[in-house]
C-alpha cells in the first residue's frame, strides 16, 4: 500500500464504462485503503485513439501514478475517424503506446478488457466486443502485462440474467464527476 513512504497511486483511464458517469471506476476508487490514492481520469465517448489525440492521456500521465489501469474498446468500434481503430491493427498500436509511456515513467501498466454491453439476443448477451478483448489480451501477453479479462467476467455474469435484470445497471441522470480517492467533485 506504500511505495517509498508514499501512498500507492492508481490512475484509471478509459471510456464511459470506467468513467464516473456510470462506469466501474467510482466503485473501484471507493474501496481504496487510506494508504492508497485512486484517480479516475476516464472520459465518456473516448477511444484509445481520441483519448490520446485530445490530450487526456497527457493529463493522466501528469498524475504520476504508480499503476495505470487502461481499458478501451467500446468507442474504438465507432466509424468516425476521430475514434475508430481496427482491433488487429491501430488498436493494438495504441495499447502498446499506453504501455510504453507508463513503463517509461517507471510505473506499472495493467490492461483491462472492455466491459460487456448489456445487449441481448435470444436470451444471451451479444459478444460484440470480443475482437477488442482478444486484441487486449494478445498485447498483454506479448508485453507480459497483467490483463484483467473484465469482458469475460461481465459476459458470464450477464448470461445469468435476463435483459430486464441487466437493464437495472443502466445509469440514469448522473452528472459528470471526477473521482479522486473515492471522493467526487464536478469537473
């Protein structure tokens, strides 16, 4: 929990499924011990490409975290040029950049596969993020980086539910907030 006498700092980066407006980031940050700091820098509607292009990655690196949890994929599937990446090409290249940048500053990168969408067909969740989850795992294996397979975990959980039960997880009317160590403030 302490590195060189200072609290461990974890920085979360990714899209809306991590961000404070309904993602898993706030819950993750809320369970930190007093000797840990958690900063959720994830942003809605961002892909691995747009997060860098818009300067959000530079801001996240300026946090000087000890660990960076990195999750993208949802918006990388978009067709607009500002966000789209190809799972087998540019998506992997962007993940490599995140890893290299974090390692260059002496921190530890960890990849997280995309949280499954709550879309069902014939009673089962539609696995439309599988190629991005696979690409994330391949990059992690190549670079010997820890990968949390949240896509597989969330898909298995959703497949034990109905669409109606899964819809209860939908965020409603939340304002955009930035979470720091479990405390929130408007951004």
